[in-house]
């Protein structure tokens, strides 16, 4: 199966020769804060060859256009499959986590 990436703003990359530069560009949009990502797992399933997680991801990010790091909270879903003896991420979708207020 050929890997593919679908961007949040439209478009699609197919194969690592296209996906790799997209990931490099995305990571270049942030300064390294050295802070870990914390995961709060809301749901997960592990089968024989597929799995998924739904989690709240909390971290501090420093976007290259911003003067200071800020808290960053996402609700993320990831889908995995096995390839040989390894688990691989086949899909990830994340949105900013929004709390309901009265």
C-alpha cells in the first residue's frame, strides 16, 4: 500500500517522496520547546492487525510567527495497522480541543 497524506487545507501527497517534504515543512513551522506531549486516552482498541486511539494531546508550542510559547490542546484520533512485526500509523486527524462553556 502506498502511503498518502491529506492536508487540512486541501491537497494530497502520495508516497514518501511527497510526504517527507510536507512533514519537514510542517515541523519547520515550530521552534523546539523541549516540552513533552501529554496524552489523555479517551478510547482505544487493539485488534490482531488494526488499532485506534482517541486522545487529548496537551503540549506547549512555539510557532515561528509568535513571540512566546503557548499551550496547545488537540483532540486526536489515530489509526494503526501492522506491517510485519511493527505497528504503523495509517491515519491521524486532530482538531483544537474546545471546551463547552455555559
